[in-house]
C-alpha cells in the first residue's frame, strides 16, 4: 500500500479522509497548521482517532513553508498527495481576498512543485462547485468556468489551472475534484447545517439569505471521501470530476429536516442574498460514476439524521 500525504488532515474532510485511507491500509502523513479560522481544539479532536493508529504521522506546519515541505518530502517516500488544505468560504474570501491568494494559490503551487521534484505518482486537488459561478445547473465538468463570482472560486479555479500546467509541463498525474457542499460529522462550525443546528438547539434565530427557495447539492462526507479514495487509485493522466449527490435540496426543506431531528422549531429571519452566493447548485456525476465508480448513497434525510445525532452526542462543544 502507498503512503499518502493529506494536507488539511485535521480539518472536516481531511480527518475523515485520513481515517478512510488508514482503513484501506495506506500509511498517512497528515499535514495541518491548526490555524484559527475556527477553534484549533476542534481540529485536535477531529484527528484523535487517526493519531491512535501507528500508520498515521501528524506533521504540524504550513503548506506555504518551503523548508518544511523539503524536509517532509525527503524524510518520507510520498506516493500520493491529497491536497485538501485551503482557506474555505465564499463570504470570508470577499473580506480577505489576499489571504486566499496566498494560501489557496501559492500554497497549492508550492505542493505541486515539491510533488514534481520528488516524483509523486498522483496529486489530488480538492476544488469546489463554486468554480461554476452562475452557470445553469446541473454543472458538468466540461462547462466553461471563466467567470467566478468570489475570490474563493477564483483562487480554486487558479489552482485547477496550475494543476493542468504541471501535468502538461511535467507529466504529473493529477485529479481535480469539485466538491458540492459537503456536510456531516465534524463539519466546520460556520457552515450552514452546523450553524442552523446549533442556533435552533439554542433557541436563537437563524439568518436565511433569500426566501429559502435557493438549493444546494448537499453531499455527505462519507460519499466524498469514497470518491477521493477512488481517485487516488485511478490510473489516469489528468482528470476533473464532480463529487456531488446530484439531488439538490431547497434551503427551507433542509431547515425543516433539522427542526424534525432536533424536535425544536426554527426562528427564521429572511434577509437579502449575499454577494458571491450562487442560487442553485447541482452536480452532473455521470463522468464520476462511469470512471471512478462513484456512487453517493446517503440521502439528505439520512445525512441530517446522522449529523444531528453527532451534534447531540459530541458536536455541541469540545
């Protein structure tokens, strides 16, 4: 089995992916800088199960640190890189665009360069459905993505372009994965489902952007990590895949489900849509099914039930 470097290993998706790869028999090198985008203690808790496995090694540091990456790639024989680390979030990127350029573009190129130098066999890049901008859903990998509407989307698009450049110039095998609104246990505290659940549980009003008719292709984290694991094993040159559920859910219905699982009503406060937001997302996963064998199986009803169970058990605090 191969050794996989997982960047952002202590985050929401990264911690689940690390556990999945360990389960599959890989050695995992987890890299995370434990920044303060949200409480680092949450990330420590996320990674606890992986750290108990002798095949997991945690390295604390930043993807922008060239000396650290030199040390890491010379110390360990890394076969594949699963680059999950990023500054995420559309609204935060509008407030601090320079930070997103620094982390999401420069950090990605730093990893690509080291992967080239040290002959990594596969590079997996975590992209986002946000790159599709105002395209009409369902989104296909072949759609034009030349008009992103947030710095976050633009930075992720730039990351994809650099991935293609490194493949074209150096033959680095690369898979870019466009994630669609991932949710599940350990979801970041500011993300919609976690925010709604916590606020409803505490009896606080929730802010809803628009009239609640906007829709998202919510995708359960277990399905996402299965898609990532499959892409690591895929024999390919350069590919882009959507990883979504292909069943968009309206915002009002999502909140109805959370109310039902919590047994509490939501105090809904409707406000204007925010700049940078896309009204509807939906993934065309025809290509992912055919080539990756990707098959999302967790419905929104089951996924919300699982999330609220986790929240009640351990998600409401440290």
